[in-house]
């Protein structure tokens, strides 16, 4: 027998629910199935197709128990005669195998070892089980919401950010957005204007400018434009 985990369909609408369901595989089956009904008006196809399915026995997720010595998810089997104790599922619904550990301290459900179903083997049931979330790296990361590639859930809860001291936070990336192209251009243009004012404050302004001075100003303007574009490219890429 193999224990498995599946995605909980209720978690899609209610992120507060547990993201997984747990079950034990009782059997692996296949059947050749044909549909004798009408597929479309006057269209029939009774060719059989292979269908694979699993018969599973579901675990119930228990509420938190302060007396539990470990902070693992706790499971138990519902009575074997309950309506939803056993069902069939598609193999594609299985996420992966699960490591389920009996909670030995509580003992077995049937002290005499006699259950009601030989196929389900409920005579060997324990009262509770633990889900080992640390059996391997893949299993561990499935419980770390949004922290690993391929393990992203449909809903990501907003966790509070951990507070770091100034020394600890020195190596962390800044939370401020990177500067955009327009802000870089404005900053550079303001520096160019300020530099030009500092250079001309101590000089007298003449009403007439020579052709050589106009040419020099144009060359300086073109040089400033080139420097501005280079700065913009670097800052925008950052």
C-alpha cells in the first residue's frame, strides 16, 4: 500500500484551507470502456478506450493538538463504512507519494486487530498518523509557499516581512524601484545646467557673441547630449 498527496480543490476558492488531501492506495486498475450513446447527431463510436484509475482510502485531517510533541499535520482514517471513506480517482491527480508515520503513543484503532474490510486492511489502523514534511527536499518545499520552482500554489498568502537590523540588512537588495529613463534624464539635465551656471557666475555677459564662441557652445552641447545618453543607458539597464 502507498500513501499519496493530492491538491485540495477547496484551496482554490479558500486559501485558508489545507492545500493537500491525503489518501492510501488500495488498488491500481484499468478497464476498456466504450460509449454506446450518440456523440453528435447520428454519430456513434463504440470503439473501446483504455481508462486507468486508482481506488483510494481517504485520510481525515485532524485539528491542531497542543499536546502533540511535533508540529506535523495529523491524520486519521474515517470509519470504513462511512460513505466517503473510499473512492476512485485518476492517476493524474496524484502529486507525489507521502511519508505517513503512525502516532504510536495513541495505539491502534482495533486492539484485537480485527477490522471490517480485508481489502482496506483497517484492522491494522492506528488512531492517528503524522505527515512527515521533512522526508526529502521536494516534500519540504511543497509546504514553503512560493519558495521553490515548480511548487507555486494558486494562492500565495501575504506573509509579514522579517525585520532585519541595519547590519543584517546591508547585504539585502533595496526595496526601492530602479530609476526609470525619464527621471535619469531630468537629473542629468539639472546637473548640466548647474555646472553651466557655476562657470558663468564670475564672468561678465556680453551682448554680442562671436562665431567661435557659438561653435564652442554647440560642441559642448553635443558632448553633453552624448554623455547624457550614455548615463541613461547605464542607469536604465540597472
